[in-house]
């Protein structure tokens, strides 16, 4: 168990907070607690959202007593066992690095005092953990990037980052699911979009997944579904429902 | 003009980054639906500052609640907060806004767009929902669903006093109390803030006395509740509203209570907002008082 406290975010949400750091063990515990809370609270929760080191439970403040929810959070968190932790899936992402797809690759190389090829090698030679999914549908915050290429956010964000852009900001890396504003350093692009409503499983990532990037020579290469398929998850996505 | 289709929001997928969206003034959304006999979950139009012209191709039972406008159906004045019939071929027109910022227009049967993940709410930030998540524009055609089998509208609902020029709303402190100085809380509860033009359905950028952090102004990203008052390094707060993104990296000094979010939703750029602390118990009691009448057998 991780040390935690529970604080209110208004009258319709409670936040379980662990010590604030990017730590795979803390995050894995949060994933396990979130999953157990969804089960335990059933329809008393309307959403359970994982942060780097937090779990936020949303509920209807008219129908559900927050003191009761707080008690349940404490009880469930004390009771979560390590074997209940979900290991998540492995997601393989083909990336066409550099050129028009990675306009900031040279800047990251300058930051790392290395060549662009070395940035690609360092970025693609390790596995990343998905810590949380947020910002826009499907956007996964992955960490931790090799500190030698962990270039900070750009001083002024772009107004429109192309969908599928693979980017670095400090120790975090991610893939832009749609055209959005964004301040991260763009180093490549993939056709495997984090959110694709036409896909059987529209969302590619969930917290706890592990991600591997594979350099490919041209955009679209490596998209063979036999090799690069979204993970088949044992868990079914949370049940979206209109709320009363 | 900004008109969009909204229901009570797309809950259940924030862990996948899907914003909740939904009405800026949930009370008026529920009220307009109630007045035409719909459940609160029915989709209605949210109009902002300026009303569109709505032409009926069939007879429609309509109701408008929230920001006050002079209304005319087929050229004849009709009242807000009461059902009226819009005949096939007739138009509903809105005069100049009198008070408030947003009105909900409900149609008996509810707007019948294809639900996305179980909801008809429009998220402008995620471009998700009816019409690919964009605001409505002239020429768009919407269908209305089958009328509910029973009409359980009982009594009259006067709603709440729609604010003119500004509002004081209640907040629960936190979640990041320890990241702010006591002086920051004194400031927050003493000063009035102005809603700047850089405000929309995602959030209101406020301008006023600076709120001081104890040391740092960023956190590891966590979930962002509606009504959160997040404070970036500038010390100028941002009030997160219906179409907020699901997570954020700024500390949140306080959170507007559910019962007072409709008041906040009725504010426009240039209006003032002030904050008053309350306890969680008071917040729950206020939520039950505000929304309780819409619950029960006919939600």
C-alpha cells in the first residue's frame, strides 16, 4: 500500500492522493485502486480518473453522500492487494521519425548534444509506461524519457499539431490523437492514432499499458495489423452511460 | 452566437480523456426539459448570448429556461419558463438578451441526434458529439424524438434568480489547499474577479488580485472537476467549466459547489464573480435543494 490522503474537489468528487512523483509503483497502485473502486462503488460513481499519483472519484452529489464515498475509498485502498494490480497491455507503435513529421527532432538533438539518429535510437530503445490518459480523447502521458533527450516544452505552443504526431516534453512522451494546439517537441508521426472512433476499440491506451516505439522508413509502414494491433484487453471499457 | 446540442454530459470516459461537456447551467437544462415533459437526460439546445432563429417543420412543444430573452413564436410573444406550441412552419425568435448568458431550449421528445458513447452532448474542445462536435450553424436540421409516453410536468418552477452583471458563488476549498498561502485564501474570498473575453465553455479566465502559491505553480497532471479554480503561475485564476479537458497540471485552490455552478454558467465576459467558502455538508444540502425536485421517479 502507498501512503495516501483523500481530499474533496467540490461536492461531487473526491481525490485520493499519493506522494507526488512519477513512480511506476505508485501509479500501478493507483490503477489497482481505481479498478477496485469502480467495482466497489458500481453505479454510485460516474467516473473514476487516474492521474500520475491520484485517483479521482466522481459521483452525483444529490444522490450519493460524500462521507460514505470517502469511507469506501479508504476501505478499498487499504484492501487492494498487489496481485489485483493490472499489468496492462503492450502497445507497439510504428513511427516515422524526423523530416516533415518531426520538425523538432533537430532541436531535441541539440538539447541532447547528439545526432538526430541518436535521439531516435534513445527514444525507441526503451519501453514507456502509460501513466494517465487525459487532455483530449486518447492522449496518453507516457514516461520516462531518457533524460539526455528530455527537452522541455517549446517556449510557444503550436496552434495546430497534426494528428499522430509523436512528441517529447521533459520526461514525458506522447502521441497527439487529433489536431490540437500543443507545446511538445514533435519528433515523428504514426498512423496508429490513440483515438480512432472507427476502430473496434477506439481508445488505444489505458493507464498501466506499456508502449514501444518502432522506427519505420515511411509513414504507414509497420501498420500490418498482425504486428501492430491495438491490444486486446481483458477488461471492457468502462460503461458509458447518460446520467440522470 | 454559439448554439450547441447538450444533454447531461458524457460521463464514464474521462479516464480515456473524453471531456464530460453538458450544459453550462444544468438547472435550466433540467427545467426546460421538465416543462415539456422530458426527462432531464433529454438533449436540448444551449444558446449563448444571442439566440438563433428556429423554424419548426412539425408542431413542436417547446420551453426556454435560463438567460432571459424576449421570445416570439410565429410573431407572437411567448413566456420563458413555460411550455408553448411552435406550429409547423412557424419560427421561434429571440430578442436581445436581458439577463444571464445561456438559455436552454427544450423540445418535447428531446433532440434525436446519434449518441456518441451514450451521450448527445457537444464537446467543442474534443470535437465530439452531434455535428462532429461543432456549434450549430444556419441551415442545420435537427430531429426531435418520440414524445415521452407520459407527461409528468407538475407545478411551476421559477428557477433561480438569473444574475445580471455578476454573482457570488460558494466554493469548497481545495483540493490543493496546501499549495496556497493563507493570504491567497483571504484574497480569494475578499476580492471580485472579472470574467475576461478569453472565456468559453471550457473555462473562464479571470482577472483580479493575484493568488500566491506557496512555492511552485505546477503539479503532476490530475483530474479536473467542473467548478475547479485552477491557478497557473501568473496567479490569475481559471474557473473550469462544462467543456474542460479531463486532466490538468495546475493546482486548484477551490471548487465551486454543484448548486452554484448554474449561477456561474449564467455569467458572460465583463461580468464579475466572487467566491464564498462553505462546508461540504452545506454544499450537499444546497445541491439537494437545487436539483432534488428533478430527481425521483421522473429524473
